[in-house]
């Protein structure tokens, strides 16, 4: 399966709380081509996670337009969103263990993720061993999670998100709790996944060094997407 493209125009998201509304995104325009790897860079509170959750179909836009592949996310009902999540989008939320079943083996973690996809929409899922291989964990299929390094756990979280071979992979701060070696492992795994199966990737980070290692960086500030750029061009904006 090849990667899905993404198109957002005038995208607005407002969290409605008792008494006051929080405008998390205020008019985001963003186009991502099929197979691109994009780093979404911005300070804490700038709206990165909100945008990622909208792309995942976990939140609904308050206004504007949002399309992922053939899915018009402003029109899909809950059932349509659930189907899209199960077959086309993989998300890794911040903190590797929040994506994993702590007492199941790596291979069973992937199998469990596939069960949900199969129940909702897909029969043609990849071999779970092949999925572990993609993220460099072929030899750790049965290793208890507590014996994996933090970098390995994060790569497993990516593998779990890839269980249904999604066209769009969304990563929220995938390297924020890792040392340099772990960070490099995760970035290499993401690069492999993109090269080998063509998945479109959006990785959120607040770390300019991580963003600079990705082919394209988009900056976000106060709920707006700012300067777009290729490698390095955005440092002046963020500094
Ligand atoms: P980032 O991931 O860049 O740190 P977020 O998308 O988490 O930013 O947050 C953007 C803004 O929306 C912030 O002002 C944050 O406080 C607010 N926000 C995030 N999640 C919620 C929520 N569930 N309810 C209310 N406000 C929220
Ligand atoms: Mg966040």
C-alpha cells in the first residue's frame, strides 16, 4: 500500500470547556504529499497534538476542511472515522508504553493491534513478524517488554501502529524520552518504514534537532502553521 496524502485548509479546532473555549488551532493550511515524511515542530501548547489527533480522526474539526486520502474528515460520522482509523491511519501517542500492552510479548502486541483492524475492516494484514522486522525487532518477538530498551519500546509502538499497514503514520513526540542512541534508532526505523512501504509520516516534535533530521519541517505556533521549509530553513523561526 502506498502513502496517503493530506490536505488541510482553514482548519480550526476549539476545545469547549465549561465557561471558556480554548482555540487550539486557528486556521491551519497544510498539504502533505503521498509518501512524504514531515516533522511538525513547535513549542509546548502550540497545537501539535491537536493537529495530530484531528489527522487521526480522534478529534473532529470545529471548522475548515480536512482530507486524508479519500476521507473527508469533516463529513465522516463516528463509524466512518472508526473505520478509517482501523484501516488507514496508525497513531503513536506520546510515551511508548501508552501504546503497548505491558504484559504481552512484542509479537502479541502487534497481533492484538491487528485484531481490532480485522474486526472492523481488513482481512489482508501483514505477517506480524514482518512488521517487527520493519522496525528492527525481528529478534525480539518474545522478549518481555521490561527487558527492551526505551528505544526498542518506542520502535515497538511504531510497529503496533503499523499493524494494519496504514497509509498514514502519526507520531507524537516519538523521541522525547530517549537518549541520543534511542533517538537515532527510532529515526532510522521511521526512515526504513517510509522507504520500504511508502507510508506517509507526520512526526510531532518540539526538538529542532529531530525536525532537522526529517526531510521536511512544518512549524506551528499559537495554532497556526508558519514558515514552511525544507531541511534547516526553519531554524531562524524557531530560535
Ligand atoms: P502541543 O501538543 O503543541 O503541546 P496541544 O495540541 O496539546 O499542543 O494544545 C494546544 C492548546 O490546546 C493548548 O492551549 C492546550 O492547553 C489546549 N488543549 C489541549 N488539549 C486540550 C483539552 N483536552 N481540553 C482543553 N484544552 C486543551
Ligand atoms: Mg503535544
